[in-house]
C-alpha cells in the first residue's frame, strides 16, 4: 500500500487521480475506469477494452462455439432478454 494517498472530493463529486499513480498504471485522458464498492471501500479498475479486430475475433469464436453446441439464435436472444430482466 505504498501508493496510498489522500485526495479530496470536489463539490461536484469529482476526484483527481494523482499523476504518479496515473503514470504507474499508464492511465491517459479518455481511458475508462470501472468503479465499484465493497463494504466501505471504493475501488477503481482500469478497463482494457479490446480493439475492433480482437473483438471481432472473440465474437467469431463465440459464434462458432454456439453453433457447435447446437444453440439457435432465437434461444440466445431469449437468454439475453432474461438476463437483462434480472438486472
């Protein structure tokens, strides 16, 4: 925990990530972070989104798996609807 620092929340609820931590984690303007809580702790995680080529490759692999497993597109759409209802 040698990177622990005290920061201040602005009146708009904003915080600034200290420069040394941004540099350590290679966080740049426009990067996306995930924020979540656990008990009284707030955590931030840098999101590493796949580039379009990586995403297409992952999508193609998922579609191939679903085809081999015998899933129909209509079944997958129903599962997606059910999961969205639960949220």
